[in-house]
C-alpha cells in the first residue's frame, strides 16, 4: 500500500508540473527581431552603415561617409561581418594607410578583428566601430524560455524530445503497444467470465478487490481526503445501537413496499444506495437458507479490512501533516535567519559606507557652475578655468592635456599654432562621459612654461582650451601653471589649490581619485618605434599626491602597463640620522687652516660653512659675493695673515680652481683640508628646486649652469696638495614640518 501511495504521489507531482522542453525557434526568426551589425562613426559625421551578413561593404570618400579628404580613396577599406560567428574582416583597398586599433594595415591584406574594434578609414582619422544594434547578439547561443509540452507542444505541433529520441523505435514500440492492449482485453474477458460464474453459482461472499484494482480506480485526490465508505463498510464500522436502528428502518421500508405493491429494490431518497443485482440475489439466497453465519463472517472481514485501510490512511494523513508542519517551521526559521543575516549585512554596510554616503550627499548638494569663468593670479602665475556646468565632487578624475587629451593635427612634436590640435583618440569622448555619469569631477592640470617665458600669449591659450572643452562636450575645470615654482608639476601646488579653494568645500577622496598623463618615464621603444617619454612629471605628480596613475594608452585603450624609470634621486629615501662626515673627522680644526669646499651648486656648501665653521671664527670667502677669483685669493691671504682660519665657499670643480687656495695655505705654512660634497647632480637639482619653492626671494639657477658644471667637474684628490680630503654626507635640516614634507616629494620632472 505504501508503494502504491508513493507511485500515486509521483503521478500527482507530475500533473502539477507537466514536462517541459526547450525550443529553439530558429536563427532566422531571431534575426527578424534584431537590427543587426552596423559600422558606427565615432565622430558622428553620418548615420550607422548596415553590414549585411557575409556581404563585403566598401567604404571611402563618399556622401555616405561624409569624408571629403583627397587622401582617402573612394574605395579605401572593405568590411565584412559574419553574423553567426561574430567575425569581422577588414581589408585596405586604397593607397594610403588605414588602421585598426592603432595598428597599421597593408594594402590588399585582410585582418580579422573582434567586435568593438576601432577602424580608422585613414590612419588616425575617421574612426568607426563595428557594433551590434539590437537586444541580442546572434553570435551568442540563444535559449528560448521553456514551454509546456502538453499545451504549446500540442497546439504548435512541436515534437517532444522523447519523440525525437524514440523515433527510430517507432515500429517496435507500436508492436509492443498492440500486444499490451491485446493482453489487457483478454484479461478483461477472463474477469468478466469469472464474475458471471460467481453470479450463476450464487456465491454468498463478494470477491474482495485487490490493492492494485482499488488503487487504479481511485483518483489522486482520494489519497489526500477522507475515503468514502460502502454500505458494508458502514455496517461493519457502526456501533451496535446504530446497526439496530438501521435494521428497523429497513424492515419498515420493506413492509411499506409490500403494502404499496411497489418494487423490492425501491428505496427512499434518504435510504442507503441501491445495491447491485448480484448482491441482492446473494442476500435473498442467504436468507432462505438461514445462513446468518456467512453474513456475520463477511461483515467482520469487511470491518477488519476497512479498519486497516482507515488506519493506514490516517497514518499517511498524519505523516503528511507532520511533513507540512516541519516544512513550514523550517521555512519560518530560514526566513528569520535570512532576515537576521540581511539585517547584519545592512548594518555593516551602513557602517562602512557612512563616510561615502556623507560625501555623496555633499556631491548632490553641490551646484553646477552657472557660467564659464577664468581666474588668473599674477603673483602665483596660476590660471584657472571653470566651464559652465562643473560640479564639485569628492572624486577627481585628473588629466594632463598635451599628449593625453589632445595631440597635434600636423604630427609635429610641438604645435605650429593654436589651431594645430585634435583629440588624441576617439575613445576619449565616451570615457569622459562615463566618468561624469559616475560622479567624477573632471580636472585638467597642465604645465605651460611658454606663457611665463613670453613665447605663448595667455589669451590665445585660453581660446584653444575653450575649444577643446567645447569639442569634448563635457564640463571641465583646468589648472594652468605658467611658470616654475610650487605650481609646476610634479610639485603639488595646483592639486592643493584645487582641494582647498576650488572644490566648493567638499573634501577630496584620494582613494577614489586618479590621474592620467603621458609624461610617465617610459624608455625608448616601450611600444614599437615609440620614443622615450620627454619626462616623468605626470607619474611623479600622481605619486606625490597619492593618486592612482595611468598612461593614456592604459586608461583609454586598455593597454598593459609599460616599463618605466623613476629619477635617479629619490627624496623619500633620505635619512636625517646619517653622520655628517665620513671617517670620524671633526668639522672645525683645533689649529688654523684653509678649508676648501668642493661640490655642485645647491649641494649645501654655504649652509655647511655658515652652520659649522663661521661660528667657530672661520673667515668666509665666496666668489658670488666678491665676484672674482683674484679678490677671493687676496681675502684669503689677509685672513691667514690675521691668524684666522679660512673657508672657501665656491664650487671649485677642477684642480686649477682649487690650486690657488692650496698655494695660499702653503705660503702661510698652514694645512689645507678639502671638504668634498659627494652628491649626485640630481640631488643638487632637487635641492635647487626646493629652494625655489620655499623661498620666493631665491634666484633660480639655470639648468645650463648645472650641465656646464657637470662637464668641468673633477673629483678632488689628496695628491693635489690637500692635507686630507673629507667626504661630507647629505644630512638635511628643515625649518618646519611643511618644508620637510615638500622636500620628500619628487620635485624634478625627470
């Protein structure tokens, strides 16, 4: 019985969830709902050009493409797309070079590219993209949602998977089906004959139906409801009092029927259901013979059977109820657990995003600039442009301009005039708009030393940058450094002014911001035939500010990072705990001497002399003050004659310049020590830049002077006549923490 119940339960579940199949409605039907592959102009000069499946489309100078350049052939390139494979073939037909994704093509040769590639009709000009217009890409496998085989399958004539699989065995299955039907018919005839024989023989006890027969005659819902009882079942399960009352009712009914002359089988509408003819005949025969024992045994047996079935059904019902209750309890506990986890996650998320939500709120409250404005500080040589619609944000997307956003139209390194420019790559338009949509404020930082030197007019530069912003069609803020000092990259002057004064009071999130520039310190051939980067200022600017850095190729074109080289001198590695002199020497001498300092400009010679020697009574001699070498020698003789020690604060880069002071010491009979400031030129140039930033009265040392000194420089040796050559280590001392912070930043461009 349990096995039968399990089988019926499975049948019930199948009825609730009819079998389903996945139906592919065909590729042609899919294409009818799509627009297809097209060639899209990134400059929006014309409408998208359709690319039919496996059909070559030739493009060039024509009204369709709006290309009028005489360098472009009327049949410049051929594009062919395989819709199903998503394969794109591009062939150059014209004489002048075309390109795909920055790679040059050759005439007559075909290249296969991927969807989304950028096709330049001419190298660097007229960019187009092959894109799919529509919701679904036919190159991808399409799965149509499942439909019921019992409903849609019959209506639309769609074959079931089982039909396709068993199609080969159709004949054999038909034969088996016929055989099975024939067997069923024979079995039915046997049962009918047996039933008639029982009726003819007057069997007193009706055959009890088998479990399989009872199961096959019941509906699925019968297993989930209280079973209907037959008359015998009712009699068997009735109490003695109920049986007695029912017997009296029957006797009364029979007598009434006889008296009325009505049929024996007639029953009142409220009486028990009509019995079958065989049951009535068996009942009458039993009464004639007076065999009441047979009837008692039959009722007892039926009562036991009914009681067993009732007990089983009750047990099944109880189990189902328990299962439902358990499932409900588990569901409630699962829901409660999910709510608890969700609540915990939400709490943690709210806690971790408190700062960012505050920032986002500040960004939403920021108002866009009502109009475009220019601001210029003559004292700081800093020019700032804010275009209409610029909104302050905690997220800054910073960019250099030349070589990053624009390049020369002519192909020269430097523009020939203010009109010689174009957007570096078509991807820039979409990329910047995506950043704007993501809540970034777009800011350009550019060094324009030509303005400070008088080579470029500031008004002309303003007009050029306004046209660039207009071409990009996005609001941008621009910081222009027109001189050296603290505002020239890689120094952070422009970045600090943005944070403090030009972001509407909204704090900048360094972790959410980044900077893109082409001055990245890449060596020659970082890409085939690419020149060495002219400097490393953009990368160093990002390092100083703590920003993530990308080159234009990495950010706009998705290229892999290229190798690069940082400057030789790293100010972050300088230690203040290093001993001042090597070899354990003392700075001032206990006896009279001549101290000759040797080193590049900005190596710290003057600071050393004024800090450690002049306070000890040394006479200070400096050619920058006295103007000539002869005066320096004369002053040295005078000081020695007066009994003073002397310190010579000049570069003294060669033996000739040092020899004159060695001779002075010899004539006076005094020792001559050499203090050698053995620092790199990069270190000294960094020191000079630091002076320029922190001291507005400082007169900058020309780069050419450093180069000239480097060519003449020869390290000092004791053989020149020195008593000793003492090497001095670079140990910086700062007036305050701000100066130290500035010094430990990269200040040189390369």
